[in-house]
C-alpha cells in the first residue's frame, strides 16, 4: 500500500472511532447519564474507551457544534445545562419549525403511515397505563418525525437535525407519567384530525400541543427552583 493509501486508511479508521465516541457520548448526554454541568475530561474518555486523545477531541468538537457541550473561558468542556430561557427559546423555535413542516407535509403524509402512527400511540398509552414510559419516547419521536419526513424541504430537515438532541434533552428534563399521558392524548387528537383531512384543525392542535409542552417544562423549572429555595 502506498503512503497516501495508508494515510487515507488511518484517517478513515480515526473518523470511524471518533464517530463511535460521538454517538456514545451523545447518547449518555441525552439519556442523562452525563449530567448537565458535568465537566468532560478528554483524558478520562480516552482512557475509558482505550483510544488516543485525537478522536476524542474530534468527537467533542462535533458535540460542541450540536450544542450538547459548552466551553468556558478557560477552555474546559461541560455538558450543556439548559436554563429556563434556553428551554423557552428551543420550544418556541421548535413550534415555529414544526407547524411550518406540518403545513407543508399535510397533504403528503400517506394515510397508512398516519394509521400506523395512531396504533403506535395507542400501544404507548397502554404501556403508560402500566407505568412503563419506555415506549412513549419512541412513539413521540415517530410522531414528530412523521411531520418532517414528508415536508419535502432539505434545509428544514437540516435545521431539525441540528435541534433534535436539544429537543430530546428538554423532553427528558422532568419525566412525568402525567405529562406523558397528556402528550399522548394530544398526539392522538392531532393524528385523528389528520385522518379527517382537516388541515386547519390539525395545525392548530399541533401548535396548542407544543405550547402545552413549553408551559409544562417552564412550570417544572419554577417548581424545582421554589423547592430548592425552600431547602435553604
């Protein structure tokens, strides 16, 4: 193998390793195993995965670009810690984008896809009634992904791709069976309006649902702040 070929192979292997580390760390952040505000050590991650520091730095650079980690004035890296203002801004941007996406995709989403999604939501509700929220997360992702999938707008998909993990973090900030139940009920109402072919009603219900999510999160922040204040 030529020197150029060997160098290219090394680059591909390194990229593969950094991509794997990126995906592992992203999952740990989104799922909450790496806590908001937790410091990230390049040395510790390299040791944990038995790799050099270079692919770790590359993975952290990707995560920083996605807004999942932040760098302070001294160059140290930390898991992003969303403030109420951050959540407000993410939720408002999400509402603008998702309502627009539904307006574009309303007549393009196959009816069988909508029916399939409705069945998934019903199954998630059954699991929630049993106290198991696991299936809710996938049902919620499938529901919102369906709206974007048929929007026929490449750049819209790119913007959503950038926001997806931050949206995922906001969704898991304050897990509550009661909140999940309400979200599922709102999802079902939206999908049923979609099946009825009532675009104006469907768009309105989606906007109301996303506004409800925002208010629930902000209220949860306020309750936590009051609880912490009372402890002092």
